[in-house]
C-alpha cells in the first residue's frame, strides 16, 4: 500500500469539506488499518503504526467533518476510543458478535 501523504488526503477530500465522512479503523497491537469513507462512496485507506496520539491528531487535522469513527471492540482499542472522544470525535464500538460475517470457510476471521 502506498504511503499516505497530506497532499494525497487533501486531494481525496477536495470538494467534500462541508460534507460528513465516516472512518473505520481495524485496531491491532502493531498497526491500525484506517479507511476514510467519502460521501460519494469512495474510500481512502492506509495502515499506520498503532500510535493513538498520531492517528487522533491526523483525523483532527483533516479539513473535513467526521460523522463517526467505528472500530470492532477489543482489548487494543480502548485507548484509541478515549483519545478520539477527548478530541470530540464520535466513536462507535461494534461488538464482534453483532457484526455480520460471511459464511465461506476461506474468509478472514479477525
């Protein structure tokens, strides 16, 4: 995956600054997989190191309105949720048992 730059985010959000974006984060011990969903359905994703302060600052610095950040509940996400909430970003924590899963045996399970 290509390295995310401020200019690539600026180009991605250009023309959508007054609209609401959604953010999904797959939280792991060593990294976060972040997906930024634009109002037209286009997604920008990147995988930064698992640094709560850095990802919070990155999201706060974006020239957009964030409707919510959602992540799957787990032991590594509590600090992230607290940090985002302290930055006045709405956080939705999804219970793993409530997330619909595909039935195929070849699908990823984490």
